[in-house]
């Protein structure tokens, strides 16, 4: 038996604030996502990972491998450490 640790990786993230739709689209374009705005406070994402909903305050994250995931602000704060680099 061995002890191991998951390697850290760098991801790109943006928080949906209801006014930054263009920035969300720009970040997701390299991942090949389709992004649609639903009303003033919800974004629907279609990616290789499936269909996801982004609500006000949620984060969308694009990993090094291009995988896209969405998280509530509370889950994001637990899973990710913001780098100022």
C-alpha cells in the first residue's frame, strides 16, 4: 500500500455577477462551450461535461485540460484557493 496526494492544478474561474456575460463567454470559448443567457440572472452552459446552470454568485471554472464545472460560491471557496499570480 502507498500513500499519495492528488496533484494541484491551475484553473481559470469567473464569478457570474449578472453583468459579465461577455467575460464568461470569452473564458469558455477555448473549451468549446455553448453559452446562453436566461433572464437577467441565469446562464446555461453546454459543454463536453453536459448541461450546467450558472446562477448569480456562482463560479464557472475551466481546468487545465479544458473541463468546465460550475460551483456555488460556498463550494468554490472550499475547493479552490485564489492565486494572485
